[in-house]
C-alpha cells in the first residue's frame, strides 16, 4: 500500500551490484585524484528520504571523505535525531529551508547536491533557490517535481480518483494527522538475508511528517534545464508503483543529464554504498 504513494547525453546501464569485488578496485583507483594538490575537494550535500535521517549516508560519507571530499548529511526537521521537532507545522518548505540554511551557514559553493526518494522534492527546491552554488544535481531513485507538484502528483499523470486513493492510504498511516508510521523495512529493497542492514534500519527509522507529501513546490525556474546532473534508478529490485522509472525515461533525451541503472534496491546507500559512491565520484 505504501509504495503506491511514491508518486540525456550519455545514457548508460551500469549494473554495479552491491558486492565489493572489482568495484572496490575502481574506488581505490580514484584515490589517485586526491594526490593532485591542485585538484580541490568536491563538496557533497546528501539529503535523505522519508522516514530516514542523515545517519543513512554513514557508509557513503566515509567512502567520499576517504577520497578527500567534504560531505554534509543534514537530517530534516522532525526526523532522525531531530524527531523531537516533529509537529503538524513541519512542511516541505521547512525541509527545503533546512538544507538551504546549512549551505548558507557553511558558506558552501560548487556543490554536488544529492537527494534520495522524497529527498528529490527537497533538493529540487534547494537547487532552485541556490542555483549559483550548485554544480551538479543527483537524484537517487527520487522524486523530480515540476512547479506546483506535490510528492503525490509528481511523475506520470494520475486521475483525481487515483490521487484521492493514494492520499487516503497515506492518511491511514497517520491516524494522528501528524506523521506517517514507519512502513515495513522490506519496502526499501533490502535483501531479506541482510539481517544487519534490516536491524539497523528498524532501529533508526522514524515517522515522517505527513504534510510534506501534500505541500506543493513553488519553483521559479526549470531545474532540469538550469542544472546538469545524474539520475540513478535502482533496479534490483525496482520499487513498484513509483515515479522513478518515469523520471529516468524523461531525462534520457536531455544532453545535460545522464541516466544510470543501479542493480540494487531503493536504499542504495545502505545496500550498495560502494557502488553508489563510485557513481557520485563520476559526477565530480
């Protein structure tokens, strides 16, 4: 039920999988880049999706930092270690301001901005607000809204009755009208045999502010045209009844965007951190 609510140039299929193997060699090969003292480090801002927190980027952050890059993993208001701030007032704009505030406070420039799942809504608003500070935008199995979209309406066109049914299912997850309860971890595509990953997610996931999925995004420009970037769609397994495949196909004809398929589940930063890190390094 919950999954129903999720509402270029060189285009490649890159099936990297979740194992270390040859991929680990590729990552270690990238270490030569940080021996060039004239090469400035990249700046990554990684934005999590619904029910998650900045904690979910733990392994990717370590790998990027090992390459000499600066990495920021903010937790959005009302989630993770900021769950005590959860209220009916937490909105999509609140979450956009969370990330804008971080970037401005840290005086960041030349950013590779990454958003996972619902985080795609957030980074779209951030990229629109801080266009000159963003070098690249990366959508990881993520929402990619146009002006006026909500988390429910972004993606392929749906009828009013379909949207109403999705909204009803979401509100059923939030009987208090404030936050959607954490769904079963299996929805995030974690292999059933990966008990350590499952246990970690079950301990850390927190209810997600309901309002953020119904708020419309207000954009001043076409973010896809204004930025170059990468769209990563997770295919192993693909999350069903989502907009992610739709967005990937929409971007394939864009000369300033790459589309890559990653053979792991929706929570790629948990199930395939090395493969994901490799792709992020290709952007820098």
